[in-house]
């Protein structure tokens, strides 16, 4: 990993630097010294009014942002493809979810962004149900680097008096180069949470939460973080956040990765049979406002295999680690430290795999997983995420589970949009769709029984 030289020195003797809240080292929960100064430098660098360092990833930032804005009497409008942390946040806050479906690409089986119209409909549903909306939460960019039209989403939220919270886990670098899409705070978002450890150079588990404007109370964010974070934060994680900020601000941190990403696109386009997501989508259309140039999504089945198989092969035989894979795609994340040699390594690996794979005309056509899973209607919600979290549960056969309230979050990949979440009704249609995805080579995340023979359901009081 490419890091600031000063931080490399710290990491040369981690035990010496694994300190705690000693005099002079400040307190994460009420900073007045070094941590305050580091957070202020971060706020200035990331375009925020205030920044909080997080030691339990973006997960804790999402939970804190929801707790700070939504109480049990409020609704949270959220994209249905939000991270698991959004669902645990609702269990903590006790708020009522109103879901917005992301635009889905049925061909590739992936979810993109949220459209302004879909958000307007969610506000109108909230209003017809007489619900006060505490906040709106969306994911931007997606795993695939696709951004939503945050400026429009923010202005709709603000018209309705609600703050826009953006899970920008994969967009921590956006503030640092003109080639990246504009970061969410610059477009009017009120809160962003970024996995600094994913796309910048901080240590695993360290993230940042940024606030801009006065729609979200700084005090409420601090109180939520005091409730959720350790009182013994790791100073290695905190130091790595400060170093990642300084590293991102160096003038040439992103130039080589950007050049490498451009070269990778060119090399992959020249490779017969390979395809890139960029060539399948059109920016400026519904749910696809922009694309992160440092995300490279390969359409894998043009190489004669599924994305899962290609990902596995690249890792086992060629030492190339992708960020994630779906049945049809493999996503590569470039960042500080990505070099031309890595791109050459990837192109050579793909070329070798290409040489031994079946030609596209010999491939077995894949079952239409995506259209099975790309649902626009949602199961009926019987309990809120909080009620479902505290309810008693039992594991029953799939047959017995039909018509019962689900206790698991079951998310088929593709398209990475939960089919059912705790508190919603399990139906024959949902179970069949999940089985179709699994038998077609997809995955169902969250299913404790991966055979999908049994499901956890809620025991209703008789
Ligand atoms: C979109 C998104 N949001 C939130 C998270 C959680 O982030 P962290 O692992 O930093 O807690 C992830 C993790 O993969 C993610 O992909």
C-alpha cells in the first residue's frame, strides 16, 4: 500500500505507537488538542464544516448519522441497496423505513443510483402516510463507481426539510482530483461517511464522517458516536486517518493511478472478447450521473466464465485481487499505489485466461438471473427493523416459511438489492427467486442456511 513516508515510519514500530488516551494525546469523544486539529485539517481537505474520525468503519458512521437524525417517531427514506449498517442503524434508532429502489441494469444484474423522481415518490408516500421524514440515506458511488445526481437529490430533500446522508464509502478520494466526480458535500449533501481505509491509505476499520451546513446537529453526531464507539480508540487508526488526509492532498497522489486506470481501459478494450461496464452504460441517464475513473468493471462472461469464477482464477493463479465480483462482472478498485505494472499484470492475466477459455459462441447461455432478481415491488412490511430485531425467532422449512415474517436480511447477488429484510413477509415468489439466483451461480448474502432449505422467521405472539 502506498502511504505517507512519515506514517510508514510509525508502522515500522507499531507497538511503540499503540498508545491510548494519555495526557497530550487528546480524547476522541471530546477532542480539544491533537485529534481536534487533525479533524479540522480533514474537514478543510474534504470540503466539510466538521469531521469526525471513526474507528469502526463507515458502519459506525452510518449508524451515528441515522441515530442523530431519526428517532422512533420518524421515517428514514433509504435506498433499498444500502449497506447492512443502514438496517442495523434502523434497529438502533427505531425509525420507520421507506425504501427507494435504485435503477437496475437487468442485463448485467447490477444496481445503479437513485433517480430524483423515485425520491419525490418516496416523500409523497411518507406524506400520504402522515410520516415525518427524519433523513434520506443513499449510497453514492456504488461498488461499481456509479454516482447519482446528488445535487438534485439534495435539493429535493431540502425542499422537504430533510437532510441528505450519503454513504460515500467508496468515494473518499473524490475531493482530491478534478477527474473524479464531484464529492457529495460539494453538491449539497449534509452528511457523508467515507471508508478512508478502502480508497485512501488509512488502516482497515478507519473511516471519516463529514458534516456540512446546519441541518444536522454536530452535538447529536458526537453523542451518537460516543454511544457507539470504543472509549479506547486505536491511536494507530487515528494516526493513519491523519496521514491518509495528508497523503491525499499531495499533488501527485492520484495522477499515476488515473493514468494506470486509463491505460487499463485501453488494454482491456484491445483484448478480444473483454468488455467494460463503461461501454454498457450512458452517463447522464437515469441513475447514472457519473462514473469514478478509478473503478474498472470488467464484463466477465465475455471471457467465457462467470465473474465469480474469473475473480477466483485471477486471485489463485495470478495474484490479482479484485474488489468484488458478481455473476457477470469483476470490479477492480484502483487507488493511491496503483501503478502501470499492476495494469500490465492484470492485462497479461486476462490475456492468458482468454487464451484458454471457450469462445463466446461456445458458451452455454446463462439463465436470466438478473430479470428474476430485479424486482420493483417490495414484500409487505409487518414489523419495523427494530421490532423485528427484538422479536423471538425460529428456523423453519421453506414451505413453512411462506407467509411468515422473515427474521433475516436476504440479499441476492445479482443485483445486490435485499429481496426481503427482517420484518417483511416471505412469499413463495421471493423464495423461488432466491433459489433461482443461487442455482444459477449467484449468491444469497445473509442466508444462515445457504442451501435455502430453511429460513429464520419471527414467532408471533398468539
Ligand atoms: C457501500 C458501503 N457502505 C458501507 C460499508 C461499510 O464500510 P466499513 O467496512 O468501512 O464499515 C461498505 C463496506 O463494504 C460498503 O461497501
